[in-house]
C-alpha cells in the first residue's frame, strides 16, 4: 500500500513539473499601454537596389537606414524611420510594396520600448 501511495505521489509530482514547464513565459506582450519597437530595415530596399525576396521598395531621402517596426498589440504594424537629426517619420504604403516617407515628424516611437 505504501509503495502504491509513493508511486502515486511521484506521478503527481512529475505531472506538476511537466505542466509547469509548459507554462508560457512571463515576457509581456505588446499592448497599447506597452508598445514594442524593433529594427526592421532589412525588410526594405531603395528603388535603385536590385530586388530581393521579401523586401518592399522604400522611397526616402535617407535610404533604408534606421527603420523600425512599431507594435502596439492592435495587430497593425506601424513603420517609422529616424532621420539623421533624430526625428521619427511615419512610413506610408501608397501602393502594394511601395512605401513612402512622410515629411512631418512623429513622437510615437519614443513611447515604446526596444525589443
């Protein structure tokens, strides 16, 4: 009887350890209150560069440097580019695969944490 109880307790302990191992990590997901910004210059190319798979054309006076993807947890990814003076500019897709630089500056990415 004692052997059966010990085996039962051991099985419960092993099952509990397995369930704990499957638990999701405690890393916060992006939300409107805690947005996350990640570098994503690799997703774009200038109109003068040869086409690369998985890239879109970006028309900007600053090339494709300092582009960041902004995730606020809403499912819509926003993209911004930082100019040499440090001001963020929104990027708009006016045609499929054709992104354009917005002249006006933005402070939205300053409210996010870098991933």
